[in-house]
C-alpha cells in the first residue's frame, strides 16, 4: 500500500470517527450550523495537510478538539456583537419551556439550560456529557489537572440541579 493510500485511509477513518462529535461540539459552542460545518471542514483540512507532510499528531482526538476550540475562539473574535433586538430579528428566542429535574435528562433541554452556566462549566458539561470525553481527556485538552476537571463537573451539575429546583 502506498503512503498516499495509507494516508487517505487513515484520514477517512479519523473523519468517520470524529466528524459528527466535532460538529456537535462546535454547534453547541456557536449555535450556527454553517459556521460549525466550516470549522469542522477547516480542522480536517489541517489534519489532511499534516498527514500530507508526514506529520501525525500523537493524540489525534486532543489535536482535533484543540483545533476546533481554537477555530471557535477565532470565530468569536471576528464576530460582531448582536443586540438582543438583532438576535430576535434573526429568529433567536430564548426557550421558555420548563425542564423538570429527574434521573433521566433530555440532552437538548439540558444544553439549553447550560447557557445560564459560566463558560468554564458549560464547556466541561458539553465535553463530558455530549461528546462523552473522559475526565482524563478533558484535563489533557484543557491543560488542567484531572482533579480540577472533576470538581468543575460536580459544581456544574450542582448548579444545574439548583436551576431546576428553583423553577
């Protein structure tokens, strides 16, 4: 098998394995489908370029998430702030439905409620429960200690429980 064929095969395997979860992560961070698609496409172009140069990241999952996070940060820096009126004009309306707290959660409703959390808690919840990353993977991705990540997850869950109990 030629090196180009091997690169293509490895790239396709990585794409199939991670593209959907990277898109979901990006979408929950940007709330914009088109932007999320562009971000994921941009990240996979970086992967292909690295493979083409013969460079293979040690931890592809960490590389992908770091690249997506950086692209999202860049997008927010470039994005013009919208006023509340501007958001309503383009169809954004804050969800009004109540969510009751129970042992089983509806992920979409929970994620809507995470918007009330501080960014550091919201990101941890998305990485852990939407993207199903382990505490160890999140710690490596965010350059934090595993204990810090575990504490943030616990605090974020407590904050969500309080939100539900207050409504």
